[in-house]
């Protein structure tokens, strides 16, 4: 149970980070600074992949917990 909570917290942190960077990136891409906008897109993609892998990890941990406790 603790591992599932920790993994879901990490996923939420990654999601919040990616959305914050996405907002900064929208502002930066409208201005002249294209290089920082590109860097922000890279970080946004990185945190997005972390969220995706975190969701997969939570599902696997939840499955394992169901098998151990034999609940549905």
C-alpha cells in the first residue's frame, strides 16, 4: 500500500511539473526566446514520460497488492 501511495505521489508531482513548464513554454514561445521554449518542451516531455511510467508502475503495484491480499 505504501509503495502505491509513493508511486502515485511521484506521478502527481511529475504531472504538476509538466503542466507548469507547459504554461511557461507557451509564454516563451510567443516571445523572441525560442531556445528557452525548446528547452521547456524537452523538460515537459521528460516529466510527461515520468507520469506515464508512474501510472504504469501504480497499476502493476496495485495488481501485485491484489494478488497478495486476494481482494478485488
